[in-house]
């Protein structure tokens, strides 16, 4: 049953994750990571670029981002009863969701679904909205996960999310290459 303390831990954790997000996603993200983490584009895929090309930049960015969030959570843990298992659960949710969102196809899908491909601020705003919404999920996980089994379940869900993202990327690559192969001169 939720308590005031549990709610306070979720709120304090959200604040820490939010601060870590802004530090890790803006001033501490390298220009190279910002440019490379979403590669390759659909036209690059159609020209034969490997679908995993940008993952190394994405993972480097997510490692820095997660380390910054961990430091922010450590500060909050000095004054709030945030348990280690909860911190690890929050970081698992945040890191896995951040990696998938930063590959950019989720953001592109949202913009296409909204028929907002020409919305100049759209990619950034959708990206940030998805990140902040999932930080709430991470904060609730921090407050709710108190057992190793709970942590394993949350971390496993994060791994499944990343694996699903990889499957989607592979399918996007196959679809991008197929039309190019059909229209290629013989």
C-alpha cells in the first residue's frame, strides 16, 4: 500500500532524475554523440549503411547520462530514504528508455503519426517529452522496487525494450533497402 514516504521518495527521485537528465542530455553530451547517436537515416540505410552504426555513439551518451543521473540520485539519497535497489531500478528504466528514444525512430514515428513532419521544433520537443514521461516511470520504480526480484524484473523489462528497439531498427533497415534494391538499375 502506498504511503506518504513512498510518494515522497518518488517525488525526490524524479527531481534527481530530472536534474541528471538536463545535465546529461545537454551540457555534458558531446556534439559527436548528439550528431551520431541516431544514425543512420533512412536514406543512408537505403544506400546500405549498417543499421547499428549509431549505437556506439548512443551507448557512450547513455553511459555519461546515466552516470550523471546516478550522481544526482546519490545526492538525494543523502536526505531521502531511496534504497539501492530502487536507484538501480530507476537507472535501468531511464538508461534503456533513453537509448531507444535517442535512436530517433520513435520520435520520427510520433511526428509521422501526428502528421507533423514539418514541425521544426517537433523532434526536440517530442524527444524531451518522451524522456521526461519515462523519468516518471523510473521514479515510481525507484520508490516501488524493494527486492532483488523486483530489480531483476525491471532490468529485464529494460533489456526487452532495447532488444525490441534493435528488432525494429533491423526491420526499418530491411524496408529501406528493399525499395532501393527494386529500383536499382541492372
